[in-house]
């Protein structure tokens, strides 16, 4: 199955410096938006085994403080 939107199209990755500039509410918003994105892609049948989702999640979590 081919998708019009891919995970890489919607994933946002921050450097440590960029993440440090976000305030707590922006960090929460980022988490909420990414979780919604995962749910939406799953709802349309996106197959996560096609990507290393654990690595993406870990990279996203790395900067949560």
C-alpha cells in the first residue's frame, strides 16, 4: 500500500538547542501533536514495522525535560 503522507513528512525532530528554547507548554503541545499523528497514521492503516518507530520515539523523548 502506498501512502500519500508518510511518517517522515509529519515527524519533527528538534536539536537539543532548539528543544531547550521551547517553554513547557510548547513541549507538551509537541508531545500531544506527535501522539495524535501516530494515532491518525495508524487509523489509516500505516504499518509501523516499515519504520523504526521505537527509535523515533526515543529520539523525541531524549529532549523531554
